[in-house]
């Protein structure tokens, strides 16, 4: 029977004549050498040119990948061998290798050797580890050498095809051939059989003949006249039992390598075929024509392999059947994604080439299908139970029922290995699928039939690629190119139905979910569908939600699931077996959640292992069930995020204290502010060092002790801007000045001292002059000290007395309720107020006697402030006055300040008129207002005073190029 390999075209790239073609061993790349002298590297998946190499003006007849070195080696008609790095396109080397055209290049699979041959009839061995030295020369051909190939079973041996009508076999170490295989005509090409069981060489010669040789007996096994013109290339496929030959007649012939029967002929109308390439591990075949290159796929990529429910695996390597058992490694520790070391048992050779292998539902039998035939074996001993002809074979709901599709559209159903029914579907049959119902695919529709009666259950207007039934037969997944259709089958309704329309039984199937996704292989585990996707991901679908289990590094195929081990098993094209942990309890829990059956979910949760609960919680969060996720998760980071989302301050605070990370404290601070938990927000901001947020919080809430703590911590942390503002708000001008000096902002410090602390101006100016002298003595000498040049600083003496007069006032704080009756800076004349106080005798200026700065900073006592005793509470702290909320405390705070009575009366009258309602709400009686008039003192209009000082200074006389004088900042402050 014919092999019936499917042929699918993947890529067509039109170009000049293609003389050489090769597939990359690991990347989806095709290397194309052109008659024009160019070389292209194509990406097969994207169908785009990745790299272009302008090699020569003459034809490139040989181009090969060296993947372990990231090289491309080319041989061309200019006799040169060139080596490129295909990542950077840089030359590695270039030299003249022959005296005539180079026809063929072969790269040793493991050693640093390259063989070249050409029209000079000489073969040369090059060693790239010896700077491309020619290590050996082989002579024996009398005419052009067309191709050279290494023996895959003995890498020290190689064969050559020549126009001297011979194939010669050579050995490293000997310059003469081991033997020759004579032909009737010129030999253009050859290849070795990749398998170890057949010592074959295939050769192609002029006139359209290919010959198969046994190189051990040196005899011709078969001679095939398959073409009408010269054979230009011939290859054994590395994994399929076929020989591919390309000819000048424009065709590619596919020949069965076991029976030597012609299976298929391909003609794409691209003129002569020059070169063919295929590679182990892929079914892709690259073909070079006169008018371009092409990639086709032969057969299916999915290997012929099957696993039963107990863990017994059967697969086919070519025609050899092998078996392995998962139970044999049950005691070993298995890691996810790790290749399993299984003991493989040879079961014998199959009479046909297996394209599919499938265990029966109970695991007793295994069916092999291929070459247009099927054979049913016993799974244990591989004894033949039944056989017949058929293109496809599927099992029914039990191991005694199966169906077969023949060449046409005829289906045969067997019961107990005897033909039960035979019928031809009215819509045709392009494919069949097994399971609880028999599925038949036509060109544009799909139909389910009952196994017993062959009645139409339901016809659906889609043409799926694959169909998967759940074990209980209630759910079925149908997959198309980009969609999964989850259907629920109502078996009771189907059994009771008496009327059948042309579409079968209405309501027999219900669409549960339609999900976007591509399925390669899959299976059901309970109500959860597990599958591999085209982008190499292992996923499962539960309730319409796709969850990724793992990212795979290559294409994998689902084999089966063993509930006892809680592991899912997969294999790749090379029949390597891997596994991943997949807990049934997790799947059952997620299924219950998707049904919103939380009672069942709560019963399942104790069975879910602790290490899997965070994964379950993430699933709950994705479904919108955050409270349940918070209760389930064991990951503290995840729990914290959920607590923040749910506004659970207590849980979030507890986790933040455990982790003590700045990011968590910041998130918690934001949530606390939104929840009006300002005490918690304050603690979080201190923990996260969020000084900007603390400044906003402290100024908004008016907490003096918070502001003091902030000033200290900001200063310790080097946050000078925040420390400056915090101290300034509290009236601590001395600390502000020291911050400016410490941060080397000496010009700003001098202006600040002149404005707020005139007594410190001389000290700051002296330090400023010293610092400036280090880079400009001229600029330093231009800076005037107020004590030396009092004529340049108008009102400096009055400013000194006013500083002492205002000192206690700026250290005392007012409650927020006093804002409406407090005079603004623009409404006060502090110098005039000081003069009035001196005149009335309530203030006496005392010359400060201080030895250093520390005494100034520590001098907060009322004895040195020059005031007569007129305070009700002269030693009150800022926060004590601020936090006094009663009527008497407010009056006491007001009475601790002094003001010129006449000026106070004027201001107060204006304020009373503007804020009558506000005053009534504060319940301040007339007696209190009189006390305010007599005692209340307001700030100096600092901005006007600073401007007056600056008016006397001509800045053009100073070289300020290297000095940072941000006057606007100071004025704004």
C-alpha cells in the first residue's frame, strides 16, 4: 500500500538560479546559494530574508552552515573558500582553495574539519583550528567532483560523486580511495542512508537513473529510472522512509526507501531542480530550482507514540516498535521539564511504516496505522490481533469498537473485531475522529454519529482539526486554526430522540465556551482541558479561562496523565519524555470556582498543598474573587497586594512590619490617607522616609511635634530642602541658616541672615568671603560685611533690635482658629512696632554676648530676649499653644504676643469687619478682643525689607558667574 505522506508547501522564495541549499540544524533558517554570487539566509517561519551576503561576482555552488561556530562557509567559481560569521556578517577568512570551480563543501559533524572538492578532481581537508591549514589531499578521480558527503555512521569515512562515472569511498589518513562504485553515466550526486540497519548509498546520474548501493558488499541493490533527464540531487530523508530526487526535468520524486516504490511526484513549475536538503528532527524539505527556492513539509510532525492510563508508552522509530514504562522510575525524584531516563525495550519490527499509534480505551490493545493499512496488536507482547486496509483508524468508546476510513469516503465500523456496519456519509469524509461518538469531517462541516445505529446526532458547520472527548463523555473540545470550541453533550436527550433533521438532534450539544487559542495536542483531566499551543506553551482551560502551566523550549506533544503521580507526560519529535506536576485537587478547585460553587471549593481546599495555594489564589484574583484569594494565598507579597486592593489596613500593616520594605510602606501610606487614617499614614511615611509626604501631612494637620521630628530626620538623611522648610515653618531661623551654611549655599545664607537673623550676617559673610577667595579673590573682596560697612546697609541697627524683639514671637505658634484675625506681613511694620515697644518701655534691647554659634542656637530663654515681663506664659512650647483648643487656651495664646496698640486697633477693626461670622463661630467675647489688641504681635513684612536691602546693592559690581543666587526662591520663602 502507498505511504500516503501529506505534502504541504510552507515557503516559496523566487530568486535567481539556486545552486546550493541547506537547513539550519536548530534555527528555522534556510541557506540559499545563488548562481548570481549572492547568499541569502531566510527565516522559514516569518518568510523574510534575515541576512544577505554578497560573496562573489561568480556563481556560489556550495554554501554550508557551521552552527557550532556561527559560520557560513561558501565555495564559488572564483576558486575561493570564504567563511562568514552569520550574526555579524564579518569575514572570518578567505583563501583560494582549488585551481578550478569549487563544486561541493562538507563540514565534519564534530571535528574542526572541512572537505572541499571541485572541477580540478582533487579533494582537500582543511583544519580551522590550525589556521585553515590543508591537512590532507585526496586524489583518485579523473574528472570533476560534483558532491562530497560524510558517512553518518563513521565520520572518518566519506564518499564522492564524479563525472568520471564513479562513486568513490575514502578514509581519513589515506590519500587513495577505499573502493569505487562504477556507473554507466556521469554521477552528479549521492547520499548515505541515515539508519544503522542499512549500509546504503544512493546515487543519481545523467539520464534520470538513481541507484541504491550496498557499500559493504559493493553491489547495486536497486536501479530506478524515475526521471526523464539528469538527476541533479538525491537524498535519504533522515526520519521518514523515503528517498527524494530532483532532476532537470523539473520534478521531485518521492520514493519509498524500503520498497523502492514511487510514492509521489512533485512539480511546482519552477524549471530545473538543482539541490535538495533535509535535516534530522524536522519534516521540512528545502528544494532549489532555476526560479527560486521552496520549503515543503512531508507527513506530520507529531511522532507515532501512545501512552495508556497505567504509564506504558509505545512508540515507533521508523519501523521498529519500542516500549517504556513510567512505573519503572516511580521511586525517582522527577523535576518539571526534565528529560526522563527510561529503560527502552525493543518489541520488534512492524510490517508497515507506522504513522499513528493509539492505545485502546482499556489499554489491552494498540493500533498501528500507516502505508494505507492498520494492524491491532496486543499491548504487552505485540502479537497481531487484527489487520486490514484503511487510511485512518480510530477507537470507539471501548476497546471492542473501532472505525476505519478507506481511500474514498467509505467508513467501516467494527465490533469485537468483526465488521458491524459500513456506510458512506452524504457530505463526504476527509477525516474521522474517535471517542463517545464517531466524528466525521468533510470539506466545510463536521458530523457526529452514533456508534451503534450510525444515526446522525448533530451536524456542525465547522471543519475542526482535532476532536477531544472527556473521559465521562459529557464534554468535547473541537479545535480549529485559532479557536477552541467547548461543547457539552446531552446523551439522555440523544437517546430519547425520535425525530432527526438534516442537522441531527436539536439541543443535543450545547456550546459551553469559545476560546481563542491554537491547540497542537491535548486531553481532558476531569472537566479541565490540558493542551500544548503552537507558541510552545503548556496550558489548561477551565471554565473558559486559559492558565499557563509552563513555557516549553520546543514543540511538545501531550501523552497522558497519571492521577496517582499528579503528573502530566509529554514528548518531543525525538521521542524524549518529560513531565510536569499538575494536581487534580487544584484543577477540581478551579473548576468549582468557575461554577461559583464555593461550598464545594471550600471542601476541596484542605486537600490542596500549601505550596500550590498561592497559584490558586492568583487564579481567584484573576476571576475577581479577591477576598477569597486573600484568605487562600500563602505568599506575603501577594497577600499584601490583595490587602491593599481590598483596603484591609490591618493585614497590610502587619505584612509591612514583617517585611519592612520602603515600597510597601509607601503603598500603605497612600491607602491610609485615602481611608483618613492619618496617624497610620504618618507612621508609614516615617518608615518609608517619604519626607515630602510627611511635610504635606504635617503642614496640613498642624502637628508641631511631627514637624519637629521631620526636620530632624530629614536633616539626618541629607534632605536639606525638606529640613529647611520644616524648620522655617516652625520659626527656627537659626536651624535654617545652619542648613544653608552646611550645604555650602553661602550666598543664600548671607541673604537669609540679612533678612531674618541680622545678628548672624557678619559671621556668614565672613565665611562666604573665605569660601569665595578660594576661586576668586576679586569677588571675595567685593563682598561687604555689614559691621564694617554700615553705610551700605541702611537700618542694620534697627534690624538687630527688631530681630531680638521678634524672636519669641516666631517661636510661638498660633492655632488655626486665629488665622482670620491674624495680621499679614504686608499689614505690619515690625520696625515701627519695635520702636513703639522701646518707647513704651515694654521692650529693652540687650547686646548679645556670645562666643560661638552654638550659644546662639541654644539661647531660647526669655532672659536674653530684651523684653520686660509682659507674657502670661512666656515659656510655652509651640505645640502646646497650637494644640490648645479651649476658649481660655486660645486667649492665653493670644495674650502672649505684643503689638503696638494703635496699629493693632486699626488692623483688628478691619479684620472684625471682614471676618464677623468667623469670630462669632469662635465665640471670642469683647474682653478677649481687647486682650488681643494689647498683646498680639505679627510678623514683619520680610519681602519688603529684603527688597529694600537689595535696592542698595549694585549686582553689576560682582562676578557672580560661579555663584548660585536664586533670589526668587528666597523671596518666595
